[in-house]
């Protein structure tokens, strides 16, 4: 699936002044007991990216996918306002457009409150502004400890 350009703040350049190479990465969502809950592939992700920008990119893609079809269930990292937990995501009381920036703010708050943690290549990333060096083979796992209600 194609992802929109990287969010603001991730438009850095490499040593030669060129934009860093982008790549497709797969994110695996797991429950606290290790069960795989979902997988999400993001295209056009910078190889050098902060965890904050990776979270924002992920959330923006989830919201774009939902907004394109506006079904009854939002399959995303955090629960939109007014939704309730449901199998496969969060049940929306009525289909509506979701603001990706608000969802991203809620996801960052959830991370800061330990609602989920992130492993990249078997190493826990503890700081949102830590720069990650990703490859197409990077193992990226978001471990959800609870259903995430807006952070």
C-alpha cells in the first residue's frame, strides 16, 4: 500500500544534501501475551526516522485507509473519540472522517503513558525522538498492553 509523503519534521537530508532513501517497512502489532494482532505495511518510509515520525506516519496511513472507506470499524493504534473497542479495532458509532493529526497526538500520549511499546530489531525504543536506522528487513513491533483509548 502506498503511504503519503513523510510527516513534517521528517524531511531531513542525507550527507550529500539529498533526501534519505525511502523504503517499505512492515509493522507487526502484538498483544502483551505475544499474539500477533495485525500487520501493516508502510511504503515510502525514510530509512532514518525518529520513533515519533514513525508513529505519526503509521497513524496517518491508518486514518487515510479508514477515511477512504469510512466503515464501522477503525483498525488503528489508538481509539478515536466516541468509538468503543471491537474485534479488529474500534467500533465507530457512525462512519465519519477522522483527523489523523489528532489521532497522532493521542498515539504519542499513549506511548508516553506506556500504553504500548515499540521494538525495532529486538531492541526496545524508549524515546520518541530517538533516530532509527530502518531497512526493508527491520522487524518493527508495536506491543499493545491494553486497548488504547486516545492515550
